[in-house]
């Protein structure tokens, strides 16, 4: 990692610089994990961040003894990271912020509570707790993604025809076989992926996506569907002879869709439900993915899975040469989904099971 350009972590609209997160864990008793702080200093440059007035905007309760209290929800999966090995992380937070931090017992849900004699100390402790939680979120497997279903009959028919042609004309190329292809009933555009760790986070994501229809979608599209042309193929890397993902591109309609996708992702990042990976969303419809060989069309690998062991790349050069300009269909998308990634259930049309479906056009 370039220490002059460390990864950035966005929490509640505030940007933190992230340094050297220790990802080692231990299976000790009580759900303890390895301390997420370095031995001599924290992984984050917090001093400069707390010059930001937004960091002091928590609504604190004043207790009868004159102390200040803040209580906030966090999924229980993050509690071991906040406690740390032998409670070292929690003790360090309390010492450095002059606060008392109360966390529900193992196996219990509930709020994390911070109490201290100074507002600044309580605020500082809570923001550091959020940083630990969001850093540990990056270790969790993705559970949901925002998707635009592309299950139109003409698009599916075009996809099936292309699949048949590739298997007939390009099967001699290294690594190409039927297991690489997406299921036609599951064709989609991915807007963003996230790890939602409990029922409250899932409901927060549902509520936010519903709000985004009015605050983001309507100003761009009004009461109209998303009008798109799916045309052309591209690969996710620079070497067409060594490819893991081949996808279809959006032709006409891309500019407005890019604006929508970027604004949606920004909104979910600001809400702490998604992490920023790229400057803008890479809009694509997956056609072939080497991870499908062993993951039954799971597009996003488990965080702890060795992708180099399970993914066998393929040679896409003959595909790009013969079908690189392939036209799929002109489609109108009328709804946006918060789709479940790991659910074994599917809709009646065999699409990803949704947590919510947002209609984009009102009758």
C-alpha cells in the first residue's frame, strides 16, 4: 500500500484515511478477535478527521450526573471486532477517549452505548467504533446487490443465440465451455453490492432505495422507464487471452444510466451500507464468468475464498473477434431490485429473490 495514498473509508459522509488493517483473527473464547489496532498506534489518522465539524454532530443525551451518552445500533457480527482480543480494543478506546463503552453480550442483539464526561470524548469514541465496524464489514461476504433485471424475452433470446454460436464456433479456445455462461433468466445490470448484516440494515437499505426513487431516479428519468440498448462485448481485464469475465455493454442510454448508478452508490455509501471500490460504477451485463464453474452463478466470490484456486480463466480472443459488436436488444427497464445474493430461492421466473422491488413508472 502507498502510505501517501491510503484507501479511503466513507462513514456518514465523512472521509477517513485507512492504514494497514490487521486482518488476522483468533478463535478465542467469548467471540474475541485479534485487535484491529496496531500495537503502538491506530490504523487510522483520526486527529485530522475530528477537525471536521460534521464529526461533532451526534445528538447526545445529558444524564443526571452531568455525563453525556450516545447509544446506537450496530449488527452483533461487529461486536467481537470492537471488543478485540482479551477486550484490548475496547479498553484502548475507553482509555483514549475517557469513556465507558457497553456492548451486548455474545449472542445478544442491542445498541452499543458510550458514556463520558465530555461531548468530544463520546463523539470521538463512537466515530472510532464506526470505523472499526466499517473496516470489519469489508471482511464479510456480500449479501445483497442493487440490480436492474434484463429478463426481456428478446434479450434472453439474443443471449441464448450468442451462447449457442460461441459454443459451436469457439469451443476449441482454451477454457471455453457451457459452465461459464450466465443463466438467461438471471441477466441483469449490477449497480452496487453490499453486506447487510442484520434485519435492521436490510430494512434501512429497503427504505433508502425506496427514497432514492423520488430523490435520485425521478429527477433524471421522470415517470419514464430506463431506455437502453445492449450492444457489444468487452472483457474485465486487458489481456483477451486470459479472461475471467466477459460482459455486454450498454450503448444508447448509458449517460443517464451512469448518472443514476453513481448517485445511487453515493447515497448508499453515505448511509454506511456500501463501500466505494471505484470512482464510478462499471455498468455491465455479465455473459461469461469463470467463477460460475464452481459457484452456480454466484457473481461475487466469498471474501475468504481463494479465487485463484477456483477460477480457471478462458481465451476470449475468438469471441471478441467474431462477436465483439453483437447487438442484443433495445429494452425498457421498469423496476429496480434489492436482490439477495446467497438465497437458494428464486422468483417464479428464476431471477434473484428480491428483498424489495421498486417500480420505476407509476400508472
